[in-house]
C-alpha cells in the first residue's frame, strides 16, 4: 500500500464534501497520523509475539510431561530395556571373530 497515494485519495474525498461543524478540530491530522503509524508497523513484532507464545506453550507442555513422569510408577524390571537391545545389536558385528581372512 502506497502511503502517499492513500493520503491523496483521502484528501480528495474529503474536499468533495463540505465540512461539518460536528467534526473535531484537526481531525484529519489525527487520522493521517494514525495511518502513518500503522503503515510503518514493525514486522518483527508479529514474529516475536508468536515465538513468545510458542515458548510459553512449550514450557507448559514440558511441565505437564515432567509432572506425569514423576507421578507414574516406574517399572523395576529391565527385561524390555530398549537401550540394551540397541547396544547389543550395534556391537554384534564387533563381537564376531574375523574368520574371512583365513583360507
């Protein structure tokens, strides 16, 4: 939106109609100042607001999940320990003897 074009259009539209006595003093100057203030708005402000809201919701989710993990009983048996299964799978090839080099 071109600010100068908008200002010219508003002034031209205002001159077509005779001024009314109920309009406050310097009303047009206040309106053009408001338009100029809104047109030059900071684009980073919207990003900052959104990111702060996202950060707040992430903290809320982390607190809820942390509270749930504290109050749920843990399993004492480690037979289904995924980390041990993963480590055994990765190290399975390292435990094998190197028999391919002998004829």
